[in-house]
């Protein structure tokens, strides 16, 4: 009975592995965290070795949240077509998402929506779609 449970448990573990190793057994996931894209990490203070926390897009914008090796969280916002330089700003995790501030603007992310405020007044809101890594 113990052997049957052990084999069943190993099968479940393999099924939940989600392909972290190749058929030859080599590991393809060296870290559980993804790297922040270099072009974005280069815009962050002490952005070397920054990790990707989350990435989203709207119809025409890209939002990327990265954490530096020093533990600071940053929001990087840009147009999806890169027609203008993006902007990095400090961010923090909230109880239901993230908040970033670039006075007088504030960006609140929660429930798959980003809400934009200027001097405390809501000036916009856009639906967000999560994505594994920004383009």
C-alpha cells in the first residue's frame, strides 16, 4: 500500500511540475522569478538584476512592475508601440493590488483595472490584461 501511495504521489508531483524540465531531465527554470526586461531594468534606479513582478497591457499601453535586488518595487508605464519613452516610478503593493505615484498622478491597479488619478481626482480607468512578459 505504501509503494502505491508513493508512486501516486510522485505522479501527481510530475503532473504539477508544468514542464520545468526538458525530456533529457535538464532544468529549464533556474529561478522561480523572471528577470525584468533589460530595457526596463535599465530605467530603474539600481535596476541590475531586477525581477519581473507582474506585467499588464491595455489597448495601447504596457504596465510592468519590477522589483530591484534591493527590494524596491517600480511601476514602468509606456505606450505599447514605444512611440514615447516610458516612465518609471516607485510603487507599492496594496491589500488588493498595486499603487504607483508620480505626483500629481497616481495609478491604482486592482481587479484587472488601472485607475488613474490627478491630484486626487479620477481622470481615467482602463481594463488590464495580464501577460507573462512585456514586449
